[in-house]
C-alpha cells in the first residue's frame, strides 16, 4: 500500500460522496429550507468518512491512531445512513434506497478493514 488511494474503502467513500446522483447531488435536490440543515449535514457526514480514512492512514505508523480514525470514519458512515433514512422518510421521491445499500456495503468493508488493522497491522 503506497497511498490511502490504494484503499478500496477510501475510493468508495470518495465516489459515494461526490459522484453524480450520489449524496452531494441528492442533497441539492432537497427543498430550499433543507439545503442548509439536512442537506449540509448529510454532505458533511458523507465527506467525513473519506477524510477520517485519510487522516487515519496518515497516522498509520501509530496503530491505535489509525484504528481511532477508522472508527471515526465508521461513525460518520452511520451518521450518513441515519441522515439518508430521515431523507427517505421525509422525501421518498428522492429514492435513497440505492445509496443506503451502497453505504451498508461500505460499512461492512470498513468494519472488516478495522478488524484487519487490529489483528494484522504491525
């Protein structure tokens, strides 16, 4: 591994946060009064996943710091899922089902990576 960009979990988190019709685009479809509340919150939580993965990778020399930031990324992922669930209830026409499935998959991969780092990292 030469870079955090070699991590599948980083690439998925980045893709989901920014890709067209993903979280960023979805948040911009919310009603105007939600753009700065619900919209801002979901954009920040989705981007925080990748940011915490990167920061943890930057501290990978210190195993416990690496794990701590991966756990922060996982917590941000849960926050993002909770925001998507709220949006799904309030605005079902935005169809968040596909994103929820993608974030569930990312959550499982991130959890497995945390376990790997806990057991196998030097």
